[in-house]
């Protein structure tokens, strides 16, 4: 496992991947799927997590309120409790994820980069620090 870079490095590492296209099953600069992005960024930061979003949800069992999520925490999305998407919190309702390409968006309707589809599919948020401290 890599040396832990710290929780405050998760979003800066992910920011370096902005604009990379979505690719199902992808975990490289040629393309990332949502769970591959989460797994790859966390690996670089020194945290080992499962590959797929449903496995990641089971792994991060400690839920937190979305508004208290900190940069690097995890937001999960799905339909009828079946996980279909995952991304990093950039703080509160902010989101950094791979959907079409790696990008930043918001789950707050007041923001210009609001993603209504994902807000409708929001399942839960989970603390990275509580899992690894």
C-alpha cells in the first residue's frame, strides 16, 4: 500500500483528473468509471477500498448527513437502495465524480452546476476519516 498522503490530499489528487472521459471499467488516464475513480484516487492517497460502488457502500458503513460531509467523503447514488453511482464530496453538497467525464458538480439546486438527476438518486454520504482513523 502507498504511504498515506492524508485526507486533505484526496480532492487535490482527484482535481488532477478533471476532464478525463468516462470509461466503463476504467481506472486509468484513458478513462474512469465512477467507482474506479474513487478506488484509484484513494489508492494514491494510501487508502485501500473495494473496486465496485456496491462493495464500496458496504465498506463505508458509517453514514453522515450530506451537509456535514467534508472534502474527500463519499456520496452514493442509486435506485431503490441499489447503488449505481459514487463520487467524492467536495464539502457538503459538492460532488467530484465521473459521469460522462470527471467533473465537479453540485447537489444543491441553487448552484449553476446542479445535477438534478443525481439528487433524485441520492442514497447516502459516508465519512472517510471515521473509516480510516
